[in-house]
C-alpha cells in the first residue's frame, strides 16, 4: 500500500514538473557582468540554478562530514583500546586469583555435547 502511494506521489510530482517545463519553454536572457549575456529556455536556466545550488550545498557540507568521520574514527579507536585494556585487566585478575573458574567450562571430550529438547 505504501509502495503504491509512493509511486503515485512520484508520478504526480513528475507530471507537475513536466507541465511546468512545457509552460516555460520561452527563451530567457540571463545578463552577467561586463556585458555578457546568455539566452536559453527558462526551464534550463531553472534546472541549472537548481544544480548549482545542490553542488554548493554538498561542497558546504564536506568539512562537517570529514569532522564527523574523524570523530567517529577516534571513538572507534578509543573503544578498541578500552576493550583491550579491560581484557588485559581480566586476564591479569584471572592469573592473580587462580582459584576462580571460568564462567563456562568446555564439555569434556568423552561427554556428548548437550542437545536441545525435541519439540
């Protein structure tokens, strides 16, 4: 149901934009600096401005993306170091106190492994 509504929404949006493009086929003159001018259909001018805006937005976000990736990498290394330190401390504690048994002992080789009960 949701997939159908999504495709229906996309079709409606496409038809609206297509009708907008058909209604704006007349030539537009874009005037720049130093007497430079350019003529093109209005729909292409709008599409070009939209594309430039998207590109500027992506370029503006790149430093933030890099900062977040760097921070995530640092956190990953810190977590790995903390886990390694914790494992070292646990191993040291087990060596210092040999009377404690590990939480799970492996099954002896002559005993069959436990099985799940049948349903």
